C-alpha cells in the first residue's frame, strides 16, 4: 500500500546521511519524512535495544526546476561517494541509484527510473550511455551549498529582486525566473483555493492573541524576551497559521511577534518538516473559525489545503554517530 505519492528518482546512502531526489505529488514532504523516521528509528532501536532519536538533524531540502537543474541534481547526488573519496567514479559505488540507471544492477521496485530513462525501452541503452558520461563529467565538482539545503546570499538577493521586496527563504529555489517567482508566490499564498473569502478581524495581532489564548498562554508573552518551550511553540504556531494556512507575508507576523524575519523563517522551516500535531491543528482551526468571517458576517471555516509541490526535491537525513 502506498503511503505517500512521491516518486524516488535517485538516491545515495552515505555513512552519516542519505540523499533522496524526489518527484513530489500532493502529499507534503513532511509526511514522507515522518513515515521514514518513525519505522526506521523503531527498527534500529529494536536491533540495538536502544531508545531515543536515531536522526541527529531535521532533513534539508531544495526546490529545483526539472528541465534546468534536475539532471544536475541527480549527477550531484550520484557523485557523493566520489567527492567523499570512497570511489573514483560513481559507477563503482553500490550505495546509490547510479548503477541501476546504467543497467549494472537491478533497480529497486520503488525507484522511478522512467523519470530519466523515459518509457521507450529501445532508447534506454543510448540514454544510459549519455547519463554515464554526464555523471562522470561532474565527478570533480565540489560540494554545492545550494544543493545541500543552504541558501547562499547571492540567491537571496536574486529572489528578493525578483519578488520586489524582503523575502526569507526556508530552502533554496533553483530555476528560471518564472519558476522561482511562481514557487515563491506559492510559498506565500500556498494555493489559489486557500485564499479566504472572509477577513481577519484585527490582523496579525488578533491571530497571535487568539493562538496564545487557545493554548492557555498569556498573549503578552508573545513579544517578550522569554524563551520557555511552550511560548516558543505558540509563536511558531502563530507564524504557521499566518503564513502557511492564511497565505500572509512573513514580514507581518515577524513584526507582530517582534522578531526578525529570519527567526520566523526558522520557525516555519522546523514546523514544515512534520507539521503541527493533530491537537494543534484542531486548535488552529478553532482560531480560524473564530476570526474568519465572510462579507455577510457568517463564519467561514478555512480549509488546510496542501500546497502544490515542486517537481524535484532533495532531502538529507543525518544519523547520530
């Protein structure tokens, strides 16, 4: 039974982390992450009779445009053992999907090689030869921060110029200008169907106040320099509700919480991987129901519509040593 609608296009298993190149569908990446983390963590702990988390860090991701960066990303992932000095060529490693693409090993059932090789088997031999040469050409390529989930300053400047204002990136977005703009707009307003027909009384201050109150916290603590975990979580949930559920700007909620936009970006990045708990979602829905009204004064229940996802992403899972 399929638990997630993502397709695995390429992979590479290293000693301390895993690279996955995914073609995403409608399911959020966080759902796949959680599905991988929990069973694997339970299995490792059962084998070693241990307890606690198996993964040291949250996954990192990068959004890329298939036509311009897709093959570069696959080459980068397949050449990880080469950059690490384990092998001289990607085809010598049995821990990535490269050998399966070249026809040297049987591809796992869950590997979608048709994303690269195409549906016509008669063309596979020629494509495999071209792919082998293409990957070999990149074996001396050094580590790329943008393909490792980091957001270079140059990329931030470019996207801010394209968007015409301050934008904080949770992850790199790589591709032509129209792709980047489309992805960033989607990140801000999520989905055309998510636009609410109603209005929020009082703006971001009301949203923050209601989130803190529904969590039984003092709303005044939202802007104070205190860092207990429950207050930090409430701030993150208020930011999540404002940006992810309502499609409003990060800058506005940053001003409301009296924190930097980079701090809000970090809150969202952490929450985006696994999302709020079911109990938290229920409470956030109550806040939306209370604050959202249509022009006629009727309450409008906003739906949590999942965002459209990019065609390719790469996720890194780091194990504890």
